[in-house]
C-alpha cells in the first residue's frame, strides 16, 4: 500500500473552506476559520454529510461520522483531518 499523500495544514484548510463554501453557496473567503458550521453558516445535517463524504474522498480517509460531527468549524475540521492523516501514515509505516 502506498503512503497517503502529504498535505499541509494550509492545503487542508483551503479544501475544507472550498467544500463548506460549496454547500453553503458562499465564496471560500467568506468562510471564517472559527465560524460555527450550524449557527453561523447554516450547515444542516445533510450538508454536513456531504462535506464529510467529500473530505473522506479528497484526503482518502474514513473518518467515523460521530467523530466528524464533533468538528464545529474549519479550525476543528483541519485538526481532525490532520489527526486521521497522521493515523493513516502511522499505519502505513
């Protein structure tokens, strides 16, 4: 099995912002790193599922839904993706 591609925090942040922007019909620069997905950006459960699936596909991960749902903003999502990428890298080492 080949190692997972390396992504920087900024690349992860950019991709997550693009995904959130797409589902909320905004521009990525309108998505603040600390804006609450549901309360400030209007992300509902269906939108969250769409983002989760897109994140899993983009970064070749399989983050459990219950864990993914603990992230409430871009900053938390970046940390979560970094954690799972590190887990994958450790498993492939």
